[in-house]
């Protein structure tokens, strides 16, 4: 199988996990924290040295070691020279796979050579929204951006969104007036529409803003209709509230960035946005938690970690929730599915996660407050 080399990913998908779960060993997993760009090269060199030692311990030949580690060494050199870094680098390498992810919420450092990958460091990312769109609301400058934890970039809207309320008013009504119209209906008889005054400049301005945001929302729905990323609003509280009252966009974040968009620099805007996004459960997690609630009084819920591991190996787990800090070390017999915890060979909860996604299920790693029940592992069973 040809090695697939791709650039760094900062978004993790279930398809990524399925690829990793199906890989044949030896499987290399590296998780390193990189608190500054100056430490990246040294940490990668140390990781490569440890990998060489562990491959030798497994009895790998020099040819196999060179074949496995050549792309890792090249990666270490290229990213070190470029000064590339982030909070955490998670790298996976096997005879048929070379993938790496840059994430901002890492767990402990890992340098592992085993029969399977350690995918648990990726699981917290699946539990949170990773991609988002950001709509900056302002009467003078509307902006639509797209981003993730590492980047925030402006979207070219091609004129689909009004930018300035005054320009919009001028284009909509050359005489600078905006009469409110009551749509004709059963109560107005033969009248096609009834004109009425706003009563005050403030009421007129509020009405103008509502219609302005309605037009913006139409454009947003058109631009983002084929996507799955949720939309985060940013603006002062009154404008965010006004937009919510008219929006028909189906995937709005419950929270917003409450601030004047003109007063925030790009970096601060990105930081404020990611603070909201990373606290928002992902759509797959919300769906999985809903499924759990529907089944919680049935026999299809297991909170026994041993049973969860066995059920995953049998392909019976639809959704697996793991406590991030939990660990169950041991060995299992693939023929009898018996678990021996006296032999701390590997993390069996990692095995459960791998087997869950390999059989088409979903796996998440959660903090204590997010677990559906206070247990180390919760499995929703297919049968």
C-alpha cells in the first residue's frame, strides 16, 4: 500500500479515525507539546530517537526502521526549519499511513510503537465543534469569516451580503424613506397593503435594522447552504439579539461574541471566537447524547469498562463515551475476548475506541462534566 502523505490537519473526522483504526502495524504514535517554535526541532529529534530504540526492541530490521522513519525525519527537518509549531503535534505512521494533526488541547506526551495506533488523543476534538463561520454584525461593515482553532479567514461573498446599512437603504429606497407595509390578508378586505408610520426615529431605525439583517440572513443561507459548519455571531448585544429574531439559519451557536467588531483586532476576534466554539458540543456528540437519553432505561447501555471493551471487540458499540483521564490497562484474548488486567500491556479503552470506529460507531473523550453518567466508560450498544 502506498504511503499517503498529506499536510497537517487541524480538524479531526470520523473518517480519519476509521483510516487509523484499519492500519496494520507496526503503528507509531507521537504526541508532543510544543510550547514555542524554538523547541519544535529538539522535541521531534528526541521523539525520532525514542522511536528508533523501540523499533529495535521489537526486532525491526534496519531497512524497516529506515522505511518507517524516513518521512518522520523529513517532517522533523522541514517543520523545524520553517519554524512551524502549535500547542500539540499528533503524528501517526505505519507501513501504509503517514498522518499528522495540529491541535490545541493535547493530552500527555506519547511516543509509542505498537500493533495499533493510540487514537485517544484525537477523541476530545470530535466532541467539540472544530470548524465554524463567524458573522460580524455592524451597521457599517458586515463581514463573514470561516475558521478553526488555528485560522480565521474572510469569506469572499461576491456581493451576496449587504455591507453597510446606509448604502443598503440608499439602494433600497432612493428617497431615503422606508415605509412599513402590512401584507394584504383576510382582515384588510380589498386593500393591497396598508401604510403606517413608525412613530419615532428610533422605531424607524430599529425597523430598518431588522430588514437589513433579514437581507443579510438570506445571503448567509445562500452562501452556506451546502456546508455543515455552524455560524457564530459577533457584535454588540442589541445587534446580535436583533439578528437572532430574524435568522432562518439552522445551525447557529447558542452563544455569541459580544463586542463591537470594529474594536477587536483580528487576533483577538479569533481568540474570542474559539473560546466560544471550543465549549460547544459537536453535532455528532449532541446526536450521540440524544441517543443515549432515549436508551438510558433500556438494556443497551453499559457503564462497565470491561463490558464496553468486549462489546466493542464484538462490533456491538454504536457510541462510546470515555472519560478523558480514565485508563484501563491490560491484555485481551482475541479468540475468547477475555481481559487480563494483571498484564498492563496496553490501554484497553484505546482498543475499545479503535474497535468502535472500525465497526462504524462513534467514540468521544469527555471531561467529567460532559459525561452522560459519572463513569469511566459508557457504551451505547447496538444489540
